[in-house]
């Protein structure tokens, strides 16, 4: 399903999913998609320039197609894994 590796030349984690490598840094599009799925939130493409809630939020209308694709990939990645917040 996925392979998570830390790049020796960059300060981010990479996730390979369905033949595509995604930057899964905290606050990035892939990360935000997976977090929205984890917390049972609706799909709402966005990301943060740096850390989540510690930098400007970029919403769908200002995202590139690749960033939107990464957000949806993160969402689907987490949906497929079944990793969900237990609010109980």
C-alpha cells in the first residue's frame, strides 16, 4: 500500500502510493488530505505553506492541479488504510 521513507537530501517524508511519490510533510497537501480523512472531515483541498496552523493556509482556489491531486491522494490513502480517529 505505501512505503514511507525519509529522503536523505530533503527534510520531508515521502509516501509512494499508487505509483506516485508524494511529499507528505506536515502541513502539505498530502498530509492535510490524510488528516481530514483521519478526523472524519469532509474533503476540502487546502494546505499550509509551512506547519499546520502556524503559517498561511492555501485554499483550493489558490492551489495548482498537482497540489489538489496530492490532497485527494492523501485523503484516499487514509481512507484505504482505515486509520480513523476514535472519538469514543
